[in-house]
C-alpha cells in the first residue's frame, strides 16, 4: 500500500485584530520608553512622541498600517479628554470674564498670525483659497499640546493661564466660522451657504455656553454618583456625545468637551479630576503619535526652509500676542513671557485645515508644507514651555515707584 501523501498545512496568518494589537502594543511600549527617557533628561515627552510617529509612518523606519484606524479614533479621544479636564479647572463665569476682557487680544492674534500665512501662500504662487488655508494653519495654536503641557508643568493655577485659555477658546470659536466657510469655498458653493453653516455653528456654541452658565449645578447633581464606575461611564458618555454632536455641526469636538468641563462643578469635577488623568495621558500620547504618522519624512525636505522661515515669523508674532494679552490683564513680565511662549505650539487644528485643502486637491505642496511647519513649532513650542522661566526675556520689570517724599517704594512684580 503506497504511503499517503503528507498535506502541507499553510502557516497560520495573524488576524487583522491580532495585527492591530501587536502594533498597538509596540507603540505603547515605545511611548513608555520615550516617556522615561524624557523624564531622565528633563524635557517634555511630546516632541519625542511626535518624532516617534514620524519614524513609524509612511516613509519611516517602522511603518504602521494595521492599527491606523484605531489610532485615529484614539487620537481624537485624546484631544477630547485633554480639553475636558482643562474645562474642569474653570467656571463658566471665569471664561465669560476672560472672553470679555480679551476680545481685543483675540483680534490682534488673528491678524498677527493669519496675515503672514496668507502672504507667504501668495508669494509661493498659490491660489487665494490655498493661501487662506495656510493662514488658518499659522493662526491657530494647538489646544491639545498646550493643555497637556499646562498640566505637566503644574501651570494650570498660574495667574496668566486664564488669559491663555481665553485666547485658545477664541481661536477655537473662530474655527467654528472658518471651517464651514472654507469647506464651502473648496466645493464651489456660494458664500451665503458658508455663512449659514457658520451661523448655525456659532448659535449652538452660544446655546451650550448659556446652558453651562445657568444649569451647571443641576447638571452636576444629575451626573454625580458615589460609584466611580458609574461616574466614569456617565462622564465619558456625555463627553463623547457632546464632542460628537459638536463635530457634526462643524464646531470643534474639543470645544464641545471644554464646554462640558465648564458645566461640571463641585464634587463631580473634583472626582473626575482624580479619575481621568491616566486615561487622558494614554490617549493623549496616541494623539501625538498619530499626528506624527501623518507626516512622510521624504516630503519634508523640499519645503523645510520656507516652512522654517514662516515658523520663525509666526513664533515671534504669537509671543507678541501673548505678551500683549497678559499685559492688558495686569500680569507681570514673567507671566507675560510665559503666555507668549505658550502660544507657539501648532498642532491638531492646523493639520485638519491643511487636510481640507489636500483632500480638495487645490495645492499639492500645502500638505507637506503644513506638516513641516507644524512639526517645527510643536517641538519648539513644547521646549519653550518647558524652559520658559530659563529663556532670557526681553521684558523688564516696572521701575520702582518714587513718591513725592523721595522714598523709593519697591513692589514685587506680579508674575
């Protein structure tokens, strides 16, 4: 009897879920190692997370593809949790007073940082629409990066932080107008349609702000629970729901999460601040990695010099904006300097704006140029916030007051 032929079984293949878990495990271990390295050498971890993302993206040393969809969702969750926790630090009255006193600084911010981007776009021969998108890229600072670093460096309670926060919220509200209008322009619709979409978005933001002002205590009582599990499920469910609805009407999901954080107060806010930071840090790390994954290092080389030049100009204009806003609020020279340096980082919104133009195909260089620009200022801005008190400041403390009697009365400057 002839021997039966042996059937060679195919090697088992790793399922898609298995591939995602493997890549996610590698990414989290890389983040853990980079976080330890950053702590040991005394620098923020965010620049290392960004560079790790660049090295793991298309054209990098370790391409990541299977888990990209999960990382995209995780990155969005990271930004939402960052802004939720930042909103928990303030009351609606604090924000209302800040917006009222800083609207002039917000106008200066828009002109000083949007005009250079628009001008450089025209100088490069881009269309007015592409140049307008570049103006949006250069205008808006990164709420995600700044919120994370304020917490990392224990600066949430600083006197200048409410001023900084007011400017960031105004920028996000401007995006509620900017994104619908540019979206309409890119598809060739009428300006009236863009204005209608922007009006609806602003109306919903105003409604949410009124709700947070008038019903904060009632909502907090409804949300509160002595069970940590139920409290966490309730707050996360509300956060994702509000953020998703905000995004659906062309308002930033981060703005929605921030307004919800403002609404929660009292014991609920205290309990959530104790529960969410570890979750925020994990998903926040995924956000910065995912941002780096969107950058192909090979595309950065041709646009590096012009992006660097624009980054230097708009870093200076952001510093001037922060100094101007803090000075108007009676903050001392050290606080003014920290405010200016804290506005330098660009991030998630800038990439979203550039992505609109890339998807519409209006300018092939817009994507790489914006990526190089954002990467430069995300890294430089993170380091500037870390070493703000060590970077020499050109700002001088006010001279001592000399009364009529001739005796010098020295006053410590407000920092």
